C-alpha cells in the first residue's frame, strides 16, 4: 500500500515533469521552511519542496564551503547540474544566515526569479504586523509576475482548502502512528511524507485517503519495542529509516521542521491574510528557526514526549545547522533532568555509509530498552 | 604593528571599561551584540557589555582554545560561531583575560550582523533567566526601504519603553540625543582615520585598525570614545602628512574582507610586512564608521537616520551592493588586490563569498583570493595552507606604480 509513495520518491524528476505537463502550472521550488504552499498554488503555481537530497556534491563545492549545511549544498547542486531544469522560480524564507545568503547566491548565479518571505523576529506587535503585510505584498506580487496569474479570493480559498486538507490527512497518519506504534514501517511513514513534497496536493490527498483507509486493516505488532521521538530540521536521509526498521525501533512522533512542525499547522486563514500568515508562521509548533518566546520549545517538547508515549528523544542533527545546534544542549539537559533519555546523532545528507549511524542508533536503543 | 602613541591610551580605556563592568554596583548590565543600538543604553545609564569583543580579546590573547573546549564539553557543537562558543566557555569557566563577564540583567540583540546572535542570546537568556530585547534589522536584499526604516523605528520606540520600565525611570530623550551625537562624532573620527589609508604609503594598516577597534565597539556614545578617536585621528593624520608609512616599504595594497583572524595577528602582520603588502582597508572595521552618518541626516528625523545606519551595515547588504561597495573601495584606496577571509564561524559574511570573489575580480580587474580560516578557533587554522595561498596571490598582483 506504500508503493505509490515509494514510486514518487525514487522518481522525483519524472513525477514533477509529468504533473507539470498535466497541470500546466509553472513549477516553483520551495526552500526550507514554512513558505505557505497555499500562496503559490493560489497564484497558479505548482510548488515542490526542496529539503535537500543525497546527490554527491560535484559542482556546489565551488560556491558553498564545507561548513554550509548539506541541505543548502545539495539543493544548489540540483540547479548547478541542471537537474531542476523544470523549476521556474525559487521561494525562500529567512530561516537562517545560510539561506539568506543562498538566496543572494541564486540571484547572482542564475536568472530564475527568487521570492523571499522574510520572517520578522521582533516582539513589537504592530511592527510585526506591518512587516508581514509588506512581505506578503512583495511575495504575492512576485508570484503573480512569475505565473502571470492573479491571486483571487476564490483561488486562495481553493488553495487553503486543498493544503489544509493535506495537513489534516497527514495529522491523521501521525495519530495512527502515535496510537499504534509499529503499524507502519518507519521508512514507509517518512516516504509518505516525502512524496508530498513533490506531488501536487490534489493527487497527494487522494493517495493519502486511500492509504488511511487501507491502514485500518493493519494491526499493530505485538512485541514491545522502544519508542522514540526524533527532533531536528529534516527527517532525511530517508534510507536511515531502514535502520530503525531493522532494529525494530519505532519512531512514534517527531519534532521536525519538515515533519510535525509543518504538518501541525492549521488551515491558512484567508479572511485576514496577514493574521493568517502570522498564525501559520508562528504556531502551533515552535521551531529553532522561528523566534517566538511565547511558544517555549522546552515545555513543548516535554509535552510531546508525554503525549506520544516516547521512551526517549533522538536529536537528528544535520551538520552545520546552527539554529538547531544552539538549542540542543539546553534542551537535552532539560529532558535528562526530567528523566527522559536523550541523545544526538549528526549527519550529512550526502552520506552513503550508514554503519556508524547504525551503531549509534543501536546504542541509543539499548539505553531505552534499559 | 604601527607604533602609535594612542595604543597605550586605548589599553587604558579598555581596562577601565572592564574594571567598571566587573565592579559596578549601581549600573544595570546588558549584554549586547556589536551592531546593537547601544545609544539607548548609555542614555539610561545601562552598562553595555560585548561578548563578541570579549571573545575576540580571548582569542587575541591566545586563550580561546580552552574556552572553546569548555563550551564543546557542555554540548555546544564545533559547528557554532566561535565567538558564541568562546563566550559560552568563558561563562562556564569564568575564564579569559578578565575572568569572565559580569552576569547580565538583560540582553539586547540586533540582527544586523547575523541571525546567529538570536540563538546565542536565547541560550544566555535562558541560562540567566533575564529578558532579551531584539531589534530586528532585516537583511537588505533590495536596499533600504521606507517600510524597513519604519519597522526599525517602531522597535526603537518599544526599546525606549522597555528601558523605562526596566530601570524604573522615564526614558531620557535629551540625554539620548547627546549620546547619539557623541556616538556619531566618534564614528566620524574613526571613519576619517580609516580613510587616511588612501594615502600612499598608508600611514597605518588594517591590523592596526582591528587592534584599535575596541572603544568604537564598546564605548560608542561616550565622551572618552570621542576624545580617543580624535587623538588617534590626529596622530595618524600627522603620519600621513609626513608620509610615514605603516610598512618600511609598500609594494602592494589590499583589502581584507571579513573578521580578523584574532589569534594570528602578529604572525600575519609579519608575513604581510615581509611581502611589502599593506592591508589598507577592511569592510569589517569600516562597519563602525557607518554610524557617523547619523549626523548627516540633520534636520531629518533622527530616528530615521539611526534606523538607516543600523540597517545599512555591510554584512546586512545584498550581494549586488556588497560587490559595488568593494569595487568602490578598491578604486578609492588604489588597491592592487583583495583578500577574502572565508570564515568558518561567520556564515553571513562568508556564504557566497567565492561568487563575490569571481565577480569582484571581473569588475575591478584586480586579483583576489579566498582563504579558509576562522576568527577565533585556532584548531581549524593552518599556517601553511593560508600562507601558501597568500603567497601565490601576492605574486599574482601587479605592484603599485606599475
Ligand atoms: S538546515 Fe539549518 S542551516 Fe541549513 S538551511 Fe536549514 S535552518 Fe539553515
Ligand atoms: S562572527 Fe558572524 S556569526 Fe558570529 S556573531 Fe559575529 S556576525 Fe554573527
């Protein structure tokens, strides 16, 4: 029942080109994280999410130093090797220093248009509102120029409904996993999420609905297995989940920017779009890249661990991601102080030898099995 | 180092500053970033403390390794900016030249230098359980706009309210304007001094400017700061008038982009002197000259001028503007080439740098080189690698008057 998703994930370019031809919408490459797909769709675009890949870095090395995260490096590799030929424009957010400069680099290297959804960091309320209003204006105008279509109330409603539905179906999937850990292989679960980065929402939603229906027939494994929550920016490299599966180790929940932090977002409110975007960016899950002291990561993560029944937390760290790395030591200490085992594993997306990783995952497993 | 009488005075100023920091009982202490609008603090008798400056001192004094290791032992990744790690280490061990910084009463952070500082200050805010005030000065992808200025101003106003509440005194606007004017005056002297390096031979070099940077960072807004840079300017101007160069012989003149390599100052100085190469100008030291523009706005809204200055910081600019600015410096300072420090610690300064080098070389028709290093972490630095690259670069330059 997971085959259609695996199919997409192993044939990304083919999938995108096929739907591009079918939908006749320009493909917009979306960089990490939290750029609302709704806006792109409402402007007549076909958003595909670029969260990094496992290409060997042949060309991007000339422009991005080894101390840049492998997300930025591997995404640049796509464009330099012309793998992302079908992408007509790129949408960026201002998550971190690397991404901000990456956008500038794209502007210098390529002629494709780039959009920037700059996320305010202030706590001054009116300043924040006015800022988002301006950013929104520039993003929507930019999108309309790229697609040649206007964003209308009707197109916004359609987009908000469509993508809102995607996330609500994904939340159902998360719930099933929380309630019946082990019902899906970890590798299957994240493949389902990953397929959503490339499929148009309509087609993806259909697949999700079928999957949710089919899952009802499955029963949970009876053996007791360690349950873990993973926290970090991205769930990739996808093949690492085969290790968890092999070790009979269930990921029961996550706190990932391209996982629950996005999936948990409610439908985009469009009646007051500025307010809607504000809510979308800052709620409900906190993120290391979004400054929001009112939404404390420590309290949040402790609650998630409790609610999910996880036995421990594994920090899934993409090397050189400073926002993630700054938060981790205090978070880990806090978890440990509350008696929750926590460990971290660092990796690069381009890694191909998973042996060391396996040893470390296994070691953590053993702690949980105590 | 160029022999400057002002050096002793600077040492004295910085010592007094740190003594006050360590001993004050009356003044609240704020830890602030180097690009924060510190004038608001001086106006309210809050003592600003600069972890970045302290981290640089630790590295220049060859004390950063043990502090970096202490931070790493506490779980802070080697991937983090080495200023932050040095600071965490100094905080944990109470180490470095003044045995740690005094604990903060609150924190003030501005994003004009990087987004990294938000994460760094969040860690400190949590540790000390103190308020963190952020003035968000967004990256200027497309230059300054009225909206960005308004955005910044409304945070300035909010900062005034915050300070009034924190200190229990109404915000002293009159004093604030005085401080601003002092700040602007000191930055003016600093800038004028830096631009004396246009003279040939350059009367001082950029390594000197790095060494004399302390007060403009930490004491900007005070009378002592003005007095100091006034005298430094006078001294350097006299050298310029007498055509006394910083090096015995000046064959090449180059720009240095990015932070200094604090733990290699002496060695690099010797290296460049031997090669007869003056580091004539840097984007880094120039950054503090920008605050002198506040006075140029006289007649206009002072908050507007200030917002523009705090937004318009080199490292906060889009690449197009960066390239044009660099090309302009190359022209104005009659340079023979440029050096870009790809600084592992500082992503906003360094990510994309190889492209900037390509474009700047093409535009200015001057050779440029990128060296891989770090401002504070000697463990990721290789003398041989850097010097070999620099040697090849220097050989590729056409000497002045040729
Ligand atoms: S992984 Fe971290 S460093 Fe890389 S783009 Fe995302 S937020 Fe930035
Ligand atoms: S060195 Fe760079 S990253 Fe570190 S605090 Fe300074 S500006 Fe930010």
